[in-house]
């Protein structure tokens, strides 16, 4: 992501990391001290209370996360509310993506229409310029192009 085929750095603005949770779990087995990404990976993939207890001892942040997870998990109503909140957030993001797509399409159509209109006007003016350069009478230019006498004189 950061380097192109020639090995040049493309950006330093973002980092994308992929963690394969089963592999992280295996790699962390037996370690006494874990770094932040290892702790969170274990937290996300934890399947038993023993791992959670070990994580609680790693840092105050992990202790708080484990306690909140347990609190929400034990209370059926809170778990339902958390799921509904997550669903609402996902619905909102999906709706925003759809609205953004519709906005792009409408903007594109409007831009194309304005471009067509501007192109027609420019084409008529160019034709009138050529007619005037060839010595065609202004009355004929006005009649065939639809331009006003002032517009023809300004050419």
C-alpha cells in the first residue's frame, strides 16, 4: 500500500493493517507481555474467561474494555440495545452511501445538460462568426442563427 512497483513511497497519511485473528491468537500464546494490537486482537477473538482475565491484567484500558463487554453481555436488554444501535449506524451509513450515489448521478446529468446547452450556443456563435467573415448579410445571420442584432454586431 505504501510503495509502488519501483519501491517509492506513495503516502504516509494512512496505514492499513490486516490482522488474522487466529494467527495472532497462536502467536500470543505463552507471551507474558503483549503490545496494543496483540491485546485488542485477543480481545476480539477471545472465546473463554481465562483469556479475558489475562487481558484485564495487561492494562487499565483492557480492564475497562473487558468489564464493559461483560456488563453488556450479561444484560439481555443492553445487548439488544447495543445490537439495535449498531444496526441503526449501519443503516445510516448505507443510506448515506445511497444518497451520495444519487447525488453524483443527478449532478452528472445536470452538468451534462448544461454542457450540451453551452456547446450549442458556442456552435451557433461560431457559425455566425464564419457567416459574417464570409460577408453574409446580418439579417440572414440573425434569421438563421436566432442571435440578436446586438450579438451579431459584437462578433
